[in-house]
C-alpha cells in the first residue's frame, strides 16, 4: 500500500500535475471538516462514481479518512478496480491538521466561496425578502426566476416564482431586455446560485436585476410563507430570445477569450484519455440530455455546474469541455469556470447540433452505467428473490442488514432490518455479529450496494450470506410489507447531509447563511 505525507500532498496540490484527492468518509464527516479542495467520495460510492470522476486510471489518486482503516480499505478497492497509482495520506485528516495544513467546513466550498467573492467585488444588487413582499403585495411589474433545479423547485418556491435553472438565463436575456421596466428577481435556496445568476444577467447587459437576499431560506426567516408543490412547469424562453442567445454568447466568448474545441478534437481526447483527463460536461436540462447526448458526457445542468464544481471535476488541472444545444449555455458555464480558475476550459463548437451535423450519433436515456465490478460481484453473490426468502426468514438467528442510504432505510426497509453504512461494514459488523458462520441477509433499495457488501463480507470470512435480489424495491413489488423510520442503526447516521431549506430548521438556516457570508473573507 503506497502512502503520502502531508508535505508531499501539499506540494502535489500546489503543482500543475493531474491528480485527485478523495475524502472517503461519510458525507456528514466531510461536511464537518475536510482538506481544502478535496472531493467527497464515500466508500459506498466508489464503485458507482470513480469511473466518472477519474476516467484515467493511471493518474495519482490520494485517499484519506480521519486516520483509521477506511482509507486503506478504499485504496484496496480502487486498486482492484484497476487504478494503478493510489496513495493513502499518512495520519489522515488528523495528521494533516496537526501539520497546520488548511481545512474547510461545509459542502461545495470552492463554488460557494467564489459566489461570495463575486457578490463582494461586483456589489451584485440584491433585494430583501421584506421589500420583495411589499412589491408582490403591490402587484408591481416584476418576474421571479427561481434558478434551482426542477426537483428543488417542485418542493416549494417564492409565491409566483418561475423555475428557470441558472444555466438557462442566457436564453432569456433578449426577452428581458425587451421589457426594461420589468424588475427581475433571481433566487435560489441560499445565496450562491442567485448571486451568480444575477451577475450573469448583468454581464449580458441587463440592469434591472436583483438577487433575493438569502433566497428561500431568507424568505422563511423573514416570516413569510412559501408556495408549496407548484404545479406549473418552468417556461421556455421565447424563440427569438433563444436565437439571440447565440449572438450574445459569441460576444462573451470573444471578450473573455474562451476557447473552442472541434468535434474531431473531442474524439481524439476520448481515445487519448490515457495521456490526460477530459471532462465532457453537458449543461442542458436532464430532459434534453436524455433525449440525446454524446456518449461519455456527464449531465450537469448549467447552474449546478457552477454551484457544485468540486462534485464533478475531481481531477485538478484536467481539461473541461462544456456542451449545450448549440453553444450559448456552454459559453456561460465556461465563462464562470474561467473566472473560478478551474482547469483548461473550452466549449464544443456547434454543440449537439454541430455534433449531429458532423455525422455522429447520440445516446438516448439517462447516463446510468453499472458500477465498476458489479457484474462480477453479482455472479458470486448468493441472490435470492423475495418469495425464495420467506422460508429462510423463519430462522430467528437471521440478521437482516440494510446497507443502502439512511434516507432510503428511513423511508422503507424490510421489517427487523438493521441499518449499517457500507463504509463501516468491516469496522462495525464484527461487534454485532462476531460469529462468521451466522446467517446474514443483505439488502438495500435496488440490490446493488448489497452485492458489494456481500463480496466484502466473503473476503472477511463470513460464510453464510444471502442477498435480496432487487432489494427493497423488489420486496415491495412482490407485495411484502416494509416498515419505516430509523428503527435500528449500527453506525452513525451521517451519510446524508440535507440542506436546511429542506429540513425547515430555522436555526440551521441562520448558521448556514452566516457560514456562506463568511466564506468571502
């Protein structure tokens, strides 16, 4: 097992080399504190995400945990998946901190700190929730653009808000210019996306645009009600405005010296990835992506590409190519990445339309590749359908173990199942099930995490392990009962971090907003 010291890692992170640093702890642990500019990759997600995050299996990867066993176990998994240059950080995060190295708190810190920097340096105009409420009550001439994802918007929004994801704002620029008297309010859940959205429209020449200070959380903290479960779909920008967006994008690309890349160069990059790393980021909506996308591209709608850059661009100094229908939305994403100083950024000439015109095809449907190693793991697992398991479950000594996400376990799990994060399997299970011949039944929402868990248990000596084929979903489809709640947990429930805007915890909202504001310092 290769290792790397804090000093060596610090030098690597200061270089222009290709490398990735992964925090393999649970998402909640990462949220509490992490090495600055590391990417969160919990152990349970390695097989599911590593091929997308690190498509070149020869570049240096560094993994770390608190300073325990999990990083070494993660490194072994990566090695088994074909990654040839993996090192474990000596002493983990604790050793890094002892050496006085920088750490950060929260998620998507680079993007959020950048948003605060933009707000501070450009004095992005904003409006308080109280002032917006007065305008709404007075039937003022305004439009509210909610730049969150459709999923977020579908839970709640500012009353009357329209869902226009941040990457689509350039498509609306010309239409908004035709109504200069209309005040445009941009909001997200907190601050970052509304700051970037407002600044983007300003860069495109609009002057009557304001960000809603602190977004939906600020609205709630001001004592106002949100509109819940809006049924209207996000409107499409007018055709003339969409057409004008290309002209605006060409002007931005020229002024900002944004680079273009041809379809031939994309093909060369894909076949030559052994020499480097190229991320092909499709910033259209998920619906557009599923209608047809370039094979190997990643769906990251525009606003999310800026908001969550570190979640998708794990390899530092890699090449990033943005793709949209033609190029307008891709240019705006590239503009912001350039401002953030992230990688070697370019835009695909002609976008999806140009790709098709060159005679190349698209792939339909979502990008749902099987996790690495899943097929071989499934062949070795002792899979049983829910009906086949009914007689087995009469064994009172059987332990049912759910290794899916805690949020899924809370929603529905097989009766009497214990929850244990797969990232803690080797550490915690022996304390609860010390006998290696004890009967175990492994489950999760769809059966995939269970297959990997069964492989791990076999490698650690457990000999009597069954897997629910198809997981809880197959169990429910067969008509068998489930139960909800966090009824029995064998590891800390910190694998999922929910935004305060979802939980409704007002104190957490205040802490979160205070944290965002201080990032500019």
